[in-house]
């Protein structure tokens, strides 16, 4: 995924490229995306705004944020969620909670003093 908000300076060049067709779903490129519901603490709102579309974000009365999105449930997702530390809680799917907790426990075991 390329984030357009990371472009700091833009320069139009004469150089061109030959566009390639977008891969069709039956070419093995697509993964199944599951509905994910996450609760983020307001302290990490800056990152939620940067990484999720505003249409996926709702707010709790206390300022915490709920994100409803679709993502592939895979090893990348676990690492991504771990990057939020204790600032994220998985609401759905519930079985993803145990996968994340098991990974966090493994990290703890390898790094405990």
C-alpha cells in the first residue's frame, strides 16, 4: 500500500511508464478480508486518523475510537495490531483476541527480565 500523505514534495517529470492491467481476483492476488472491529484509546488517535479512513471511525463519549474495517486475518495483521501495544482492543472477531494474546505472551517470554 502506498500512502499519498507521505509525499513531501511532488515533481512532474517527462518520464512515463506503460500501465499494467490490475490483477483479476482469480489470479491468486486477493485474500479474504474479514470484518474487524477495534477499540483504540484516544491517546493513539493521531495514528488511527493516519491509518484508517474517516468513514471507518466512530467515537465513544470518552474520546476513544472504534474502527470497523475489513482486513485479511494473517500474520501481518497480528504484527500490525501488536504495534499499537496496549492502546488497542479487539472487539471482533473474538477468536483473533486469543491469537493476539498468544503472540504477545511469546514476546513477553522471550524478553522478560
